[in-house]
C-alpha cells in the first residue's frame, strides 16, 4: 500500500483515507495529470485496487479508463494497465467456489455487479469498436488483456456485444486474426473469445466460417495431437460445434470443403485401449458429437444424405465401426460411438448394408447387430448403453425394407439355425424375459421391423413359439396377448401394446388373426371399462387404440366381430364418450410429448421409458380416424361407404381422364414437334419456291421474247405442214423438213448474235487501236468489210428461206385444186435441193466465222503488244518533256543573266562615251543574233520531241 500512498501523495501515518477516497484521488490524478508517467502510475494503482474495491473503481474510474484508451493509445504500458483494470471490474472472480448459501449469494451479487458494469461500458458502442481496434496492436501487454476483457463482456452480455461487433467494420475479421498469433496464450484465449462470440448467432457463425475458420481449427487440432491433445483441442472442438450446430449453411460449407475427410484420422485407435486419460475421453466425445451434428435427423434430408455418403466414401463409417467392435473402449465413448453410427446409417441404404456386413472379432464371428442386441437384452448392461443399442437398431431398420425382411426371416421356421444365435431369437428372448426394460426394448425393436411394411406384418403371423413340452406351439401374436392378460408390469404392457398396434395397423389379415382369438376383445373391453390408477391410465388408452384399430381396419370377414358389432359392444360396455376419453389419455401423457420431439430415445431413468418416437407418429395419425369411426352411426357409415365408392369411381374416372390427358399431352407435344419441324421445312421450301419462281419468271420472260421472235415462223411452218399432209406428204418427211428449218433458224440466230458480238468487239478494238496505234485501223476496216459481206450473205440466205416459205404457202393454197402427184414431188425435190445448198452455205459461213475469230485473237495480241509499246513511248515522252522543261528553266536563267550583262555593258559603254572613247556595237549585235538562233533551235527540238 505504500506505493499507492506515494501516488496519492500522502503517507500512511495518522488516519488513513478510505478506499473510496483513495480511488477518487487516483481518478483525479488520471484526469488532471499532464505527464504520462503520472497517469501511468495512477492507472497502475487503480489496477491494484480494482479487485478489492471493485464497486468503487467501476463507478468512479471507468470513464477515465476509457479516456486513457482513447488518448494514450501510443503508450502500450498504460493501455495494458487500463485494460486489466476494466477486466477486473467486469469479470467476477470465479476461482473460489462458494461453500455455503451466503457465499453463493455474494457470488450472485458480484455477477450482477459485472453485468451492471458491462451495460455501462457497452452503452457507448464506440467503446467496443475502440477495443477491437486495440486488438490489432501486436504488443502482448495490450492484446492479451484486450482479449480477456472482450471475452468477459461477451460472457456477461452476449447478445448486445455480438450485435455491436457484427455491425463494426471488419470486427469479426480482426478477432479471427487471433488464431494466427504465434503466442499460444493469446491464441488459446482467442479460441475462448470466439466460443463466446459464436454462441447462438447464425450471422457471426457464417462470417467466422467463411474467414477460413475450419481450416485453421483443424490445423490446430492436428498440431496439438488430435484426440490425444490437451484442453486446446477441446476448445477447438467446442468452437466447431458452435459453428456447425443448427447452421445448414456452415454444414454445407464444411462438407463442400472436404473437411469431413479430414476427420477420419481422429478416430484411429490402437489395439491397446487401456488407460485412456480424461482429456482424451472428452476430446473423442466431442469429435463424435461433431460427426453427429453433420448427420443429425433434424437436418434437411438432402444434406444428411450427402454427408452420410461422404462419410462412407472416405472410410469414416468403417473407422467408427472399428471403435464399436474394439475392446477396452470406455463405456461412455462406446455409447456415443453407437449413437454416432446410428445416425450415420439412418435412412442410408448403402451405409445400412455395410453395417449389416460388419462382424465382431469373436470366435466364431458374429454380426455386429447380434452382438449389440445381446447387450440390449442384458439387464446387467448400463441403461444408456442399452438405449444407444436400441436407437442403433431403429436407425438400421429406418426405411430399410431389406433389413426388416432379414430380421423377420430369422424368426420364421424355415430359416432358424439351432447352432447360432440370431437377431430374432434375441428379440423373442427379450420380449418374454423377466426384465420389463428388456420386454419394452424388444417389443419396440420388433415393431420397427414391421414399420410401414405390410409384407413383414403378414410374414410375422407365421411365427410359432414352443411354450412348454407336450403342448402345441403358439403364434407370436397369441403369446403377446397371453402375456398382456397375465397382469405384467406397466412398462411391459405398454411395450407389447405398442407392438400389437403397429403390427395390426393397416393390415386387415393381422386384425382378423387378432380377433379370431375369442379372449382378446373381452380383455380389451375389460381393461378400458375398469377404473384404474394413474399408472394404468396409459394402458387403458393403448387398449382403446388397439380396439379402435380393430374397428377401423376390419374387413368384416368374421361375423362375430364386424365393425358394427364391435361398435355396439363399445357402446354397451364402455360408452362411446368414455372410449374417446380413454383414447385421449395417450397424447395427454407427459412422456408422450417428450418422445415425439426426436427419434433418439433419451430417458433419465428406465421407468420413464414408455413411448417410442415412431409410435407417437402412428398415434397422431390414427387418433382422429378412430374417433370418427367409433362415433359414426351405421347409417353414416353406409353413407360414407357410398361416398367412398363414388369417390373411388370418381377417382378412377379422374385417373382415366388424367391418363387420357397425359396421352393427349404427349400427342400434342409430338404434334408440336412435328409442326415445328414442318414449319422449318416449309420455310426452307418457301425459300426454294421463291428462288425457283424467280428463275421460272426469268425463263418465262426469255420464252416470251423468243416466242415473239419465232411466232411467225412457227405459224408458217405449221401451215406448210398441214398443206403437205393434205397434198399427200408423209409425216416423217414433214418432221425432217421442220427439223431442218429449225436448225437453219437456230444457226441464223447464232450468226446474228456472233455478228453483234464481233461488232462490239470491233468497235472496242477500234477505239483502243485508234488511241494506241494507227497501224491496226486498216485491219479493222478489212474485218468490217468481211463482216459486211457475211451480213449480206446472211440476208440473201434469209431471203431464200422466206421464198421457200412463200412457195410452201402457195402449195397450201393450191391444195384445194386437184393436181398430179408428180408436180408435188418435183416441188419437194426442188425444195430439198435448195435446203441442202443453204446448209452448205451455212457451213461455209461457220468456217469463215472461225477464221474471223482466229484473226480477232491475232489482232488482240497485236493490240496488246501495241499498247505495251505505246506505254513505253509514253514513258519516254514524259522523260523528254521533263528534260525540255529543265532546259527551258536553264535558258530563262541564262536570258536573265544576259539581260543583266547587256545592261552592265550599256552602262559601261555610256560611261566610255562620256569619257570620249569610241565604241563599236557589231560584236554585241552578232552575239545577240547567235543567241536568238540557239533559242529557235531549242524550240524546234522540243516540238520534235512532242511529235
């Protein structure tokens, strides 16, 4: 305390000041001191007093400490003292456990005090933001107390602090940096901080997960030794549970990141499993819980199925089964492993098939299911272990019709093996043992073998049991009712009644077998009508449910126990209202709602083990239907049956219409596809048609032009053919004549076209020849003359053809006058001779045209050579012109120089004349005349070059 008095400025002599006075003076020193050393000493003194005088320091100094954090951030020592002081104020001392009620009350008051100071600190959200900023400081004396202070704030007021951190920029990211700190103290306290931060806040959990938390936490677990590690591994696993539990987004991220595969090495245990430490048991227990979180039944079915598939593919399920069958594993780890394996195989066909193939390492090897069932029906085993085995068996049969058939098959006479113990034998042994818990577990396990499986319900009716020597075998159904009537314990009765209700529900054959025993219905009515105690009320409700199932699923095959007769029996002996009231006892039981919450049987004591989760679903489904069936009268039932029949008819009609609509839909779809294909084909055809139509139109235009040209000729030839036929000519001769005429016309037209082409060529050649060279004009004129001659010959030929046509017309006109045949034959011969001469002339013309074409090619070659020479001459001309221009410029320059020279000479002559000298001008004149002659010669040379 001497140090404190030195800071305060007083000595411990005389009357000492109280703690509040000292703290007040220290606060004044912090607020008023200008020297950093003085403020630092005062804050150090407040830190030393903060545990003893927590109330006073928190009330007086909190604002000053926050101000120190704001203003003196550069001095890490004073910031560290301030953070430690705030931590002592906010956090209650939990090291000393309370011994009695007074200390307990004192601890409660301290907790309330810490909550008050936390509220005061977080009233200003900027304080939390300031604290997050200080955590970025790498100095150990700042970062570590900052982490502890924020953890204490989160413990005291978690939701409020989470909200402030969530809206703070990069708040969660700054805290995630603590996991990368090389100092283990800060890293470990950072884990505790993140545990508090992620409690119950889905948004923060997602942010932490996406800040690569999974990767870093798994690395720390491996670094610390996995399951053999210390408390740090436990902290990492608790943080992982916070991030994954009830958070589908993080679970999906964990699965997609292939982190499930990294969990397999955690469960590698050796052969010697003796001497497990408590920390290893805790770590492995948390690891198993982490696996269960990923495949929990409360998750979405799709996510659970994908995780189950991943666990099988990476070998995690196989590793868990190895632990399950290993020796020396602690009981609580074995129990949790059974629960984990149960949820990994629940509803997964592949995993269930693998679990059915697992054998225990015994001699001879036994299936793991048989070994587990042996533990379940053994009353010496721990209660939690028996519950876990029951849950494992339920999960193995969940939606597993193949497994249900295998279990029921072990009870049938054809498959029983006397040398080995089967699952069916163990279930029957547990069903009829003296232990009520074994009775209940076996009944529930057998009920799960029949769940939603009509085939196995009918197969189980074949099971026969040998009760004693010398007596006939009894069916399993009858033996269950016999045990009920013998007055066994409540737990046994409840188990058997649940088995019977599950067995005969939705199975009219099983209902008929149950009603066939004359003692069953009186027993049920007697149980329901009696006034029993509180413990038996549940049995009465289950008996009412069983009787109601017999009414609802009755097919009226037994005359004595039809639906109507059973309802009359209830009305006479029990009363409908009383029956419905007793039926309601089931759902009103306090343990019913607890069992309906989740599939795993979780009971504190064996006496509370009364309801099964799947049975609660069955009760919820049947209660309303049975109530309606019992309260309805016969007339209402008839009406309802009629309505059902009509509805069935309507349903059949509707199904027919639906099928018809489906067929029509399929046809419509096919037709639509055909229509689309047809439209595409139609479009293609339309395009081709338009193209063809345009081509046809072009051909039509050409045809019309040709028709106009050849129309007259065709008319003339037609009339001549008719005349020839009239005059007695043969049709073959006429056709030959027509062909010859048409050939001549085609040749004539070809010659015309060739002449026009040649005219155009000649004109073009003429134009080019005139521009390039004058030598080719003579050849062109000769060609033109030849063409003119050819044209004249063609005109004469056409005149002759017209004369022939006119003669034929004359023959046609004279066809009416009888003339001798010899005259006609002479005319025809003359015509044929003329035609032959014309054809020869046409051939001659073709030869001349060919020769003209050859001449044309030769002339084209000559023109090409002439054009090339002309181009060369043109280039030379341009060069000469350029030289002439240069010479002209030089002459102009010389003229200018000569003019200057003449001017100077004239001036000199004038001076000489003035001086009295005589000067002759003849030389000057001669030079000028010579210069003029030279200039004239240059001009003549230039003109010659231009030519």
